[in-house]
C-alpha cells in the first residue's frame, strides 16, 4: 500500500457502506459487538488481542479504533505496547520458523547437485 492514500473513516462513508448492503452491515456490527463482549476473556483483553492483530494485518483504522477502545476498557499504554511487541515477535517468528522450509529445500538441492 506504499504511496496509496487511505480515506479517512468518516460517518458519511460508513453510512454509504450501510446503504449499499444494510443487512450485511447490521450483521457484521452485531457479530463484532458479540465478539468483543465480556466472556471467557474480558473486553480489555480482547481489545489488546485486536491491537496485536491490527498491527500484524497493518490496518490503520483497526489500530486507531482498538487502541482507543482498549484505553476506554482500562488498558495502560504499557499493556498496549506489550501487545504490539507480541505481534511483532509473532510476525518475525513466522519468518524465522518458515526459514526451516528454505533450509530443507537448500539441503535437497545440494544433495542433487543443483
């Protein structure tokens, strides 16, 4: 998305999205409300998870919304940053772990003399 200007999430755009597919929009909002409600995990913890996921998926709107919601749920700046570091480790860790596939393939190619 380098060089691409992202639109500001405005009420007008959200209203237009709803007009274009009201049933799906209403269903998604209900789903989101249910997902982020207190359950086995409290709402604050769920917002911290959402912050981590938003950083991995690199969604600026999600980062904006979930940081604000996490703060409203009582999350500290330190907890938010720690969630972000967990996301960073998971993303880097995936590349590190997947290196095993390349190491395996290089070994196979070396055995074949390629």
